[in-house]
């Protein structure tokens, strides 16, 4: 698997994101499971895992939003989900349970 590199902003508070350039990352999307209701079937997307190869920084475990500017020109936003898992450190990697969010330009 090729490594991805991005500039990231980690929001531990709305006022002061932590900006880190040239971060190696891995994203493993969560599983989708079908839910059969009375009238229809839908899918539930479970949180995936986002790994960042960086040293721990103040408040890393309290991140709420992680914003990417990727080396291939795409922007991504992930919301840290703490419903069933919590962020953890494993060797050189910080791992976050995340769900991806859609990014759209603001327009009136």
C-alpha cells in the first residue's frame, strides 16, 4: 500500500487548530451493514480508522475534527467518533476512530 502524505489541521478546540505539514496517514473506512426495516432497507456506516504517523501533541486524544489537504489535491474532513472506540497510540502512529464528512464550497 502506498503511503499518503497530507497537511492536516486537528481541531481540539474551535479557536486553535493544530496545523501539521507533511503527515503520513492511512485511512481504513468503516464497514457498512444493512439494516432491514419494515418498509425499506438502509445501510449503517460504522466508524473507520485514521492513522497519523506523528508524535503525540498536547490534546491529541481530544481531537474532534481532522481536516486534510492531500498531496493529490483533495480536501477531506473527518469527525472523530467516540461511540465505541477512543483515540489510541500504537508505536509511531496515532489512531482515531472517524467518520468521513462531505466537503462542499459555501455558496449563497
